[in-house]
C-alpha cells in the first residue's frame, strides 16, 4: 500500500473529495502557467529570424493575398499591410533556408503574388509601388512563378454533384473552404443530417463533449462574424455553426485542453460530412480576446461551462466561385520516425 492509500485510509471520508479537488485546482494553475510560458517562448512574433517562425508569418500573409484573390468582387490594389511586411520576410526566408527555391511556403507565396500581379497587369493597373518592395531577383521569381503552387482556384457546383459516391481520399482531396455561397437557404434537415453523420467521431473515453449551436438568423450571423473578424468583406453565409466543448465532460485538470481536441475532431468530421452532401463550408477560428468572447457568449447565449472551439460557415455552392488554393506540405515534411 503506497502512502496516498495509507493517508486516505485514516483520513475522515468527508475530507477526501475536497482535498483531491483542491489538489486538482493547484495542478490546473501550475500546468496552465507552464503551458503559457512554453507558448510565449515558442510562438511566431513579428519579424522573426528562425526559419519555421518566418514560414508561419509568410503563410499567414500569403493566405491574405489568396483570400483577396478569391473575392467575387475583386478589389484592385488590396493588401497594402501585407506588402509592408511580406517582402522582408521572403528575404529572411531566403537567408534562413539555402534551399528556399524548393521551399513549399516560399513557392506558394510567390505563386499568390504572381496571380496578384498578373491580374493587375491584365487590367493595366499600376503596380510600380508593389514592385519596388521586392529585390530584382524576387520580382523575377514572382513573374515566373508556377500558378499551381498557390493563389486561387475555381470551385464549380457541378463538380460536387457526385460527392456522396467519392472515396474518402477523393472527397478529402477535393474539399476546399469556400467563403461565398448561393442565396439558397440551408435547411435545418440538411444540417442535422451532416451533424448526425459526424456522431461517430471519437472522443476521450466516449464522453462526447462536443455541442453544436446552429445559427440561421442572418442578423445574428452578421453580428457574430463581425466580432470574429476573419471574414470581413464577405457576404454573411446562409448558416453558421458554433462548435463548443462542454467542460462538464472532463474529470481532471490534465484534461483542460481535451475539449479542443475532441471538438476539432468533430469539426473535421462535420466538414467532410457537409462536403459529401454537396454543401460548402469554411471553418473559422474562435480564439477570441476576452472582450470578443464576452460579446460572443452574450450574443449566442453560450453557457459558462462551454468553450468555443470553432465556427463553420455553411451554404450551398455557387455555380462557380473562387477560393484559396492553400497548398499543403507533403506528409513526409511533417513526419518523424523514432527507431
């Protein structure tokens, strides 16, 4: 018998549960503080010098270009804030990676910039300011970049008609996030079907903490997305889903992040379920500031015991729309093997 069992054997039973709960609370604050310190040491700050951190910010800024390219009402000259940072980061990436010409992130950025510049040139728009920000070699690479490495692609409704018959590999490969939808409403029956298809998603000890809040009121959707701030400039979607995790499903302080894992798994299942039904969707992060979370909770009447995991915009596909190509790493790029 270990010392803990011995102590519990002689301790008055009414004290055991409160002391165990106190110990869990202490662990929670200690471990959360350690987690915060690790994040603070590691995240990608403005104008980094280390390769992975540089790639992170290049990907983020390149994606801003890609989103602008996918707008139905394309706005010439957009992206001034991006251009004030991206050229310097590309130079730093060239210095940090001697094989930058084959770097997936570098190639994607150049491809997005190529489409941006080419659209302006085709419309006889002045891009002399943008060109002045890049080195001569960078500009040459931008103008010669391969379009398949980044930028935007066309999504057609007609290509989604047989989604239910696709293999998982084909369904996954052909799914893209879309941010502009047809005016046709999305019915609650359609959403419930997709949600039900996602219910086999695994969760810790089958405790199933995920909750789905369906929002169909256009005014509420517009307010929620204004607070979220990531899709400003796009029309409000016909439907918006808020995925949350119910903290009551967890039992120890060590499970403090499990809701995001289980909710994220459910979110991916739901995105693929919607895609299989021929319905478009786009996940949106809910990593709010304290003020934004407070406003969102009040707007959506979220209970205190639930934490936001993600939004999912939902709508029927337009006959044709554009979206970000969002080039991915290869599996071998992210895999390490312990032998």
